[in-house]
C-alpha cells in the first residue's frame, strides 16, 4: 500500500483528522481515476474493433474516451499531490535549508492553493451553468455536458483541499 510523504508524522487532533480524511479521499479518487482510465482504454479498443474490423461507424466512443481520461487525470490529481508525484522544479529550494526552504515551499503551496481555489470556484460555476442551461456537447451522440464537467469541479476541489492538508502537514 502506498503512503503519503509523512504518514508517520501526521499530527493528532482535528488537524491530523483532516489530513487523514483528505489522504483517504485522495486514495479513493485515485482508484476511481484508475477505473475511468481503464474504461477509456476499453472503449478505444471497442471503437477500433467496431470501426476497422466490423467496418461500422462509431458515434459516442471518442467523446466518452476524452471525458473518461480527462476525468481520470483530474480525479487523480489530489493523490499525485499527496504522494509528491507531481513535476516540480526544485533547484532553488533544494539549495536552501532551514527557514528559507520552509518559507519558499510554503509560498509555492499557497500560490498553488490560491490557483486551485479560484479554478474550483470557476469549475462549479461552469457545471451549474451547464446544468441549468441544459447544455449538450453538440456532437452526434449529444449527451448533457454537466456530467462530463463534474469530475473537473470535484477533482480540482479535492486538489484544493489536499493542498490545505499538505500545508497543515508541513515539510517532510
């Protein structure tokens, strides 16, 4: 089983409870992301079979695959942050130590938190507009758009909350 970067040093009390809850949610959404990714791959294989083996046209497969793989990426992002698996340029922080290093990492985390919080807010507004406006994709399949947008809002909201957990957890 995978572990977050600081399982052994997670504080107790309310803060520790929040961190553990977010870690569990991040792991759960990582499993969901894996299922969504596999679903996308299976549908691509089905599309290739139907199109090139059976010679039939396809109508929903490309759109489904784009939605499922995009949802997988967004729903998996809190787990990636929790485990430190994201791409980061750490030349300057690695050259520092002590308080300057902690302050630089905190500043970077706060910028990430601010960006994610703004994106989460905008995502929920977008989902609500799609729901209330009864938007559809406009494709041949033409499903409602809000279910495809919902993983964006949920994923980025959980990423925002995971940023809070990482800030509370502190440096490894």
